C-alpha cells in the first residue's frame, strides 16, 4: 500500500473515532428514544467503517465477512427499534 493511502486511512480512522465519541455522547444524553436509536445505528455504521479501514491497512480480507454480518444485524436492529417506537410492540 502506498504511503499516501496509509496516511489517508489513518486520518479517516481518527475522524471515525472522534465522531464515534461524539455519537456516544448523543447516545447517553439523547432526550428521546429515537435519538438513542439513531445514535446506536450510527455507531454500528462507524464500527463497520473502522473494520473496513483496518482491513485496508492490514492488507487482509478476513474480516469482510464480519462486516456483512454486522451490517445485517445493524439493519435488523434498526428496523426492530423503529417498529417498536412506532407501534409500541414488535409483533402483530
């Protein structure tokens, strides 16, 4: 990997970690449940981005399967939380 790409990946990791910390603040102080649900979904997507960037830095594709699984679980969790917030229950 080129040195420029390494620097860009490290800068992206730093930005993702900073935004993850700010999102954790929103998760803890969010006044409504919808704010907390969006913050949790955002943290999941940031974690997926961190895994992808680390795979690029390590020249490995081992963890991309984990990215697919985490993406699916994050989507299903977001859909379940949205349905619960809308209807007050998950089923029926």
